[in-house]
C-alpha cells in the first residue's frame, strides 16, 4: 500500500505543480501580474473576492493548498477508477487528454459554480486555453503516471485498490 500512496503523492504533486505553473505563466503573459493574484483567486472560491484580495500571504498560501487538494482529488479519482474501468487502460495519451477534458468540464460547469466565484460567462478562446492546460498538466501526467504504477504491478494486485 505504501507504494500506491507514493505513486498518488508523486502524481498529485507533478500534476498540481504543472497546472499551477501553467496557470501563473498564462496569467503573467495576459496581465503582467504575479502568481499571488492567481492563488488569491482560488482562495476567493471559499471566502469571496473581497476577503481574498485584501492582501496577505495567508490567502495565497490558502489558494495554493486548495489547488493541490483539488489536484490530489482528481489524481485519487483516476487511480481509483483505473482498475475498475478497462477503458482507462487504453491508449494512455488519449485517455489522459480526455480525462483532462472531463476535469475541465467538472471544474467549470459543476464545482466552480457552487463556490463563491459562481457562474462566469463562457468565453471560447479563454475556455480553449484553460481546457488545454488541464488536459496537458492534469490529464496527461495523471494518466501516464497511473499507467506506470499499475503497469508495474502483477495483474492480480491491480484489482486491490
């Protein structure tokens, strides 16, 4: 079981780091502003934008912890489903890209609207970039690393998760 937890932690850290890095780089390219605003925006999902934008490192750290918690959630879900849904054991690149699309849809149309951020108008160019980031930074590494982990197990032990 320790090997599974190590695989999940590694995968969550890789995916979470890739995703937050891409989000901060994209934000900097668009606005010239630093990552604290991205992290504060994430915090605003639970405390509202007035509080999160009031400044202070606390809200940036909170946003970073929330971001990694979400990345770990998607990682754990994929690992849980991997041994139960044979489709996920197909082409790991295609599966990863489609898992990224699934994550993007769930985040933008289910989870984010339930937060303090609420519903935001749909913008196709922005949505395409955001979806691509999640496909490449969450879907692909989760699929590739889960495939590596489960591929290293005997067929009998793959069903124990």
